[in-house]
């Protein structure tokens, strides 16, 4: 593994409830990837601190292999916001 796809629940002004935003993070260490995704999400709004609708506020969805990162253009150490829609090609 060389990276992770992380989902972070964020409270935004334009949504009545927290929404999940997705990030691709080029760190092998899962905890470091999760904290890096939280840092990226903090610019979008307040990060939820408890589960929302049964979903954890921060969740690693899948690990990325070096080959997959290369194919999708994610560099080691890079953080790429993937938006609010489930990033199927990254999973």
C-alpha cells in the first residue's frame, strides 16, 4: 500500500446535515493519511466529531497500491480532494 482513499464528514453552510467529502492521500501510514484528509477537509467546513447516520466522521475506504496511484496520477505525499460523490474509479 502506498496511499488511501479517505471519507470525511464535513458540516457545510449549504447543507442541513454533514456530508461526506472524499480525499485521495498519498501516505502509506493510515493514521497519517486520515489526519491529512482531516486537514484538507477543515478548509471546507467543520469536521464532524461523532458518527452521522451510522457513518464514522473519518473513515479509510480503500488502500491504494503504488501501481494504482501511478495510473491515477497521485504522487506520494499528495492530497487530492475528490468531491462529495463516491469516487468509484478510485475504489
